[in-house]
C-alpha cells in the first residue's frame, strides 16, 4: 500500500499559508483501495452548494488514488458509530457548472489550473446549501437539549477531482461556515465505492452514474439538479414522494403494466399488507427517530408525504404501511395525480425526493430544491 502526502507543500504554498495543514499518517482500506494520507486542515475556508442541470458526465475512471482531508477543527467532533452520515458531492454543494463544463471540454489539467487561479474566490451556493445549513441547525438544537448527544448529522464531501485542485472547495466550505467533517478527493474514482465504508445514510450528487451506482448498492441516493430555489428558514423540512421513493415500486409496476383500474383493485386486495420499502425509507425513519428527541412544540424537523396516490382508493394502504413501520409523518398529501408544485411552494421544503421527472420539473418551476431518485438503474 502506497502512502503519500498528497501535495502538502503545494497546498500550503497555494493557500499563502492561510491553511494550516497538519499532516497525519492515515492508512486505511476502502473496498480494497488505498487511502494514502489524511490531511487535517485547521483553517479551511468555506464552502457552497451547487448543482448542474445540463450535463451529468462525471469523468469517472477505475483505480484512482484517494486523498482524505479530515477537518479536526470542528467544534463538535462526531462519533462515527452514532452519527448519521450524509455524503454530498462538491458539484452538489456548490454551483460549479462553469467549472464542470471547463473540465468536460478542456480536460482535467485546465480545470485544475482554473481552480488554483481562483482558489481565493468562494464558489457560489448550490441547491443543497440550505439543506446542509438546516441540518447544522438541527445538530445545534440537539446539542442545546443534550450536550452529550451522539446521534448527530455528520456531513462528508466527495469530489471526483484531486486535493491539489480542491483547495478552492475547502476554502469555500470555511467561508460559509459549513461543518464538513471529511473531504474525500477521489481522483476520478466512483464515489459509490466509498459510501458503505463511511456508513452513509444519504448520498446527494450531481453525477447520475454515481447516484445509480449508490442505489444499486442499496444506499439512499438522489440526483441534484442546478436551479434557483427558495426554502423555509426556521425548520428542516423534508418532503418525500410515495411509490418508488418512500415505498417500493410494486404499485407503480402494476399501474404501468395493467392500468388504473387494476392497480386500485391491487391496492384494495392488499390493504392490510405493508408496501415494500423504498430507497428513502431508511432516511425517513432516521428523521422520525430524531423527531422523538424533541417535544412537539420544539421539534425542528418537519416531514411530509406528497404522493400522487388518491386518498380514497389508494391512500389507506399507504397510511397503514407508515403505521406498521412506526413512522410518523407530520403531514400527508394525496394528490390524486394533481401537480405537486403549488403545494410544495406552500410547504417550501429544503429538499423534495421524487422519482417522476414531471414532478421534479413541476417542483423546480416553483423554486423547490428537487432530488431525483432514478428507478431502474442499469
């Protein structure tokens, strides 16, 4: 196993000594791939969120070296055995659309030169930024309630680029005061390879293939698209679609194969049988457990079910499934096929998970941060 310092001296020089980099030897294995070195950055400078809408090419390759930077200067270090880990891609966290287009058209070297030249310029906020800020707010509320609380959100950032070109990302994280525990620079490797090793409970990325690869490994994941957005400020608000997101796709399959009348009969016959679990069920359950730590009047987390199901014909099985799971949703809306955008604009969630491209488009039209959960990934 090769251990190297991931360009420590260059990192120090290019940040003009604004980054105090404490080099630690960290030799680990993630699914058989070496992690060479851990750089503990103490004065990382800021971070932002981004999402690209036009091209989802990632430039992934096999066997890239992995460079890990641990942020040891966080006020609250997370317990890896208890923390709820959310992984986000750099392109999902920051608005790097221009930079990504440069990478695709001009290549890695030109991209890294551009990043180095502009490393003092904070990246613009992306679509996931308000979600991450709201998650940090929940952590603060949990610690205010119980300073010994261990079940906290932990955020790690995955970039398919190198640490050498990632100083701008690190600077941006500190600039915005984002509590990122770990930066993993993958040098072109598929991010999904490292999600299990970090016990990731949710992966948000602007790379379609990485999202599909994660879902195929049963890791909750969604594709984030660059857009203008508006969100609520006071609570963490998360909205879930039903079928193929919170629930399995069994009902969708029946509808596509046999039509509406058949699926209504199917649901009626199985009214007392819980629907199968969907890719976001585990994350919804985690939010439900966190909500129990607060009294109803002080709960900073709001969850919503916004489903195309009708309440009369297909809503009963959904409600009974949630009851069977022990999952309490704050509000459930059965839209009977109506557009979801107007309702979501009233809720203003920090993130809305759906598997239907039409629903995603409709939500985006109202400025709702939308997370596409692709089904049938090959």
